[in-house]
């Protein structure tokens, strides 16, 4: 069952991270994910469990991607995760609200249309937005936004990080050229676990 999908990748990240504070925060979050993801399938449907884990991926992307200074007004500015289109997470991202990465508190917002998007650092693009993808990516890259989606071939189409399922586990693809266009630096630790793709 694809529930604890891909978590071992972030456990590996945690082992090679030398900062004790970050180490413990990631471990605590992973434990929370394992606990909530281990609920019986009769208690929660599989899609919910899947997106709990994908929420853990978003949290770790926030920790292992570096934005340019001008992406934030100051060091205390929140790091904002935006969901564009239909929200597949339900309440799976509630545990991210108020957590921190560096000095930035995490905010989570949901938007129905691209025109509503503002001050997003991570933009998860729902599958419902497939037909508008080119416009969304052009908009996002100009604003130094980390784009993430689980739609098919997302990274190959110009997104920065695509979540995919490989042998019943969630993995992630990274498009380094898309990251460069968005002026984002992805940690080498994260890249060691990624599948690198080109457009």
C-alpha cells in the first residue's frame, strides 16, 4: 500500500544534515507523518493518506530549497505555500501551519484562480489546472516561485519539482533549468534523492 511512500528519502536527508536543530525538527515531522499515515484504510481513504505524505514532501522542499533574498521583504517574512486549483490535500496541510524553516513561519493558502496568486514561495499546481499550465509556469518563474505538482510529466513540461509514483512509492523529479529560471537553489542533499529531468 502506497502510504509511507518515499519517506525513506527524507530520512536519508535527515541523516546527512549536520544541524541538530533541523535534524530533530525533521525527525519529529516524519514521525508525525508515519503515525498519521499508518491509520487503517477504513479510518481514512487512501487519497488522504497519499496527500499527507505529499504534504511532508512540501515541508522538506521548503527546508532544502534556497530562495533569493529579494523573494522576502525581510528575514521574518512568512514562507507561503499556495495550492492552485482544486485542493487535493483536504486538511492534510494543517500540520504545516506555524512551523518554521529558518526564520520564516509557514503559511498555507488555497487559490481558485491564477489571478488570486500573490506572495507565494511554493506553488502546488493541482491537476485541475493542466490546461493552463504554460501560463501558470510563465507567471511563477518570473516571481521566483518553486512550482510543484503531481500531474503527469510536470517537471518535463517546465515545472521545478514533479511528484511521481515509482513502484508504489512517491519519488520526485527535478528540472534544474526550471529552477534556474526561477532563481532557486536546490540543496545538493535534495538533488541526491531526485530524478533529474530535462524539458
